[in-house]
């Protein structure tokens, strides 16, 4: 299973689409690692600099409908090869969310009040997250503050994360 | 409680329930193209599972970059081509026989009411126009689909969109779906299926229904579905006439996938279709939609007619009627990409290709790379494109480019005028 702890990158916008996460012109690459320099290069977000802001981050916290648009699994891969295996949002586009779990990554939906609280309390801090998957909660700390958030995750999604993804899960069963 | 279309299709295909709210369903079709499939193929090879569940149920095409533009895209094509040969996948459409996946697969009769279909392409929802459940998936889902013929899906919840009355003349399926997306928003149907019903939908051809279902994903939907009727049966008849004694018998069989009268919907959105007017998108989200009359005069650099949304024969007929006998405006580049070889042949036969070429259009082979900035119509920074495609995301057709999505009629009129304008001015 992957490690879901680390520094948080806050992306304060809804409807961040797959073309922003990884533009289609890079879909001709044949390895995940080749996507690394291009992650989020077309993101429309004031003050955001992908090279500077992605460095050292392990978690993305964002608003609603993250990953909308294309089916490209290159979107989670681009995050994964930059060290980001966990995205927390109000909700996700279906294909993106499934792609995350299929890769053994975590896509956690939280209601708007909790997302608002995360942004309000921690987006200006050098915040980091500690995951407790067994108890379905995580702790965020930064700027001398600390807060615990509960979340829900379906049994099947959790099984995929523990199995290391959908291929190994399905191959053992069907 | 009654069942929706998607619930009935899931009931007929259920393999397992691996957890609350999730079903594993068997697949009738796995469609493949050269952008998302090669990585799945390479992964299957690397883990020692280079097998396919059923070569007859897998269909493949090279469509995004055709012919190959460079070594990387040539490798993608080769990986797909070699794989289809290795596994006896007979329905593979290579350069010369190839067309845009969501146009050529229906045209070949591969889609039937009640089918389950996945593909590594978000616009797979197009095939719901036939009363099928068709969903875009990522490479890993595709990989398991290829290997095992199954896919995991959440229990379908459904929104019903009812288009009452008829579309007015000069208003097309593309205007209707952009109108609906504005109502639903880009997150309004996330994780849900949309059933498209009502008089205006039943009056649409299969081409129009495919245009509508194609963009269901732009509202976040897993699949858009139209109800099978005699229009569906007529379209499919040459492929199914050995299976049924009559068209009526086919329709009766397909009616098993109509929703029950007491089916449960999360939302029913009723729209008076006669109020819909020609529209186009502004900015970078497909729910940012305005009437064409409010955008009158907006300058564009390029016009693009084609794609899995609007590259079919009906689209070309509508656009050709507008450009016939006229010239595109000075300073405009206009590109026509017929979606399949059959569309192209038919357009040639009807004189439509001559209409476009006489007007100054560049007519390309069937391919769809322009839509996502991969080939055959990429924008430069700062350029604006009037396009019949389905996404206006930032940089979609080329870094720094801007896209206005619209119907083929509006795009054709825009090419002639040199700025966004209503096609009714060219009647």
C-alpha cells in the first residue's frame, strides 16, 4: 500500500480538469515518469507555479469536481510521479476517481464545510497530513494548529487501495 | 420500485457485488484506440497477462493521430496494430479504413440496445444513443476489461432530461445539449446516468442522438441514454435483420430496456425544446453557454467542423448548405474532418466535399486530433477557434488557444462571416 502522509498543496478552485492536470500533447509518452515535468502546467489559478508549488508535496486539497473531462489515467499518473498519492476534494469526476483507486491511490470526498475549514485553517500554512486509513480519519497540522477529520470510503475502494489496484484485485477473482 | 434503463442493463449483466453500492458487470464490447490502449497492452505484457477475454467483442481503431505524425505516435499505432494481429481481433480499423471511434463503431453496427460498453475515452457515453450503457474508463479499467471482460461501476443513479415539443428550424442537437449542460452545470450529473426523453429527442436522427449523448460527460454523467425506437431499429436494420423476423420484432425485443413507468430518478429536468436557440460556449467550461446572438461579431481565427460530436453526414449536410456557393472570410482558416471514410464517401457523392473545398475549406482525412490539440488543426497561443467539438478547456486545442463550441450550422456561418454569427442569416 502507498504512503499517504506529507505536505499539502492547496488548489483553491472547482472543476480543475484533466487537460489542466496533464495536457493531451503529452499522451504520446510511453512511461509515467515522462509526465513528471508537465503536471498542472495549464492550470488556471492565480499565483500558481507548478514547478515551485508541487515540489515536496504529497497531498492535494481542492474544491469540487476535480479531474473532470478526459478519461486519461495520465492525470493520476502525473500526480503520482510527482509524489502525490492522495487528493481530497468536495467531489471527483467519476472516471478520475476510479482511476485513482484503480492505481491504489486515494481520492477522498469531504463535505463542503470540511473543505472550507481545511482551506480556512491551513491553506496559508506549511501544512502536512497524517493518514489513519484503518480508522478512516486524518490529522492536519500547520502554523501551530492541529485538526482531525473523519471521512468515508467504500469497502470496495478500500479493497482496491489495499490490493494495490484493480488489476491485481480482478485477476485474483474473475 | 421500477427500474431505469441503466439499472435494467446492470441487472442483465451483473457478475458480482464487491461492496455496498458497487456492481461488477460483464461487458459486451471493449472499444480501443491508439492513445489509451497501448499502455494497457504494455502493462498486460509486462505482468505476463498478454491475453484478451474475447477477440470478437474487442474493436479497435487508430483515430486520434492518423496517419502518425512522429515516432511516438507511430509506436502507439504499431503497439495497437501488432496486438490486434497477435490476438485475432478482426475488427481493427487501420489507416485508410479508420475513422473517429464514436462515429465508426456505431456505423459498423457494433452497438445494440442493452449492451454494456467501455472504452478508454470519456466520450464513450456517445453509444448510449442506442439505448446501451456505455462509459469512458481509464487505462486500468480498460486493461481489466480486455483481460477479463468485466468492469466495476457504482450502482447507477439517473437524471431524466425531458425535451418537450420540437426544436425550431435552425436549432440543432448541439444547441440542445449545450443548453442542457448550462442547466445541469459541469458537475450537475457527476456519477449519474442521464436519460434523454421527450418529443424533441424522439424526433432526432441517430446522428443527432449521438451528438446529445456524446456531451453527457460534459455535465459529469457516466452515460447518456436515449430510448430505442424505430429510428434506432432502422439505423441498425442491415446488421440485425438475420436476428429478427421483422423490425417490429426487433423493437419489441429492445423495449425490454425501456425504463419502467415508476422508475426512480434523482432529478427530472423538463425543458421546452421550442425555446432553445442557437448557442455557443464562452470561456473554458462547457456549461458557460450564451445565445449566438449575444456573441455576434466575435472574431475567430479558425473554424473546425468534425469530431465525435459533429463529424457525421448529417452535420456535413447542414454545414454544406450554408457554405455552398460562398467563400470563407479572408484571414479565416476552415477545416473539415469527416468522421469516417463512409461519411467522406457519402459527402463526395452528394457533392458536399466540393462545396466545402470551393468555399476554401481544408478537408482532412477522418481523424480527431485537433479537438485535443494533438494534430490536424492545433491552435497557436492567442488564437480563437469556432469548433463543433465538445470541450473548451484552457489549452485544449493548443496552448494558449481559445475555443467556442457550437453547432456545425453556426460554425459554417462563422467561417463565411469571419466572426461568430447565426446560421439563419445564410438561408
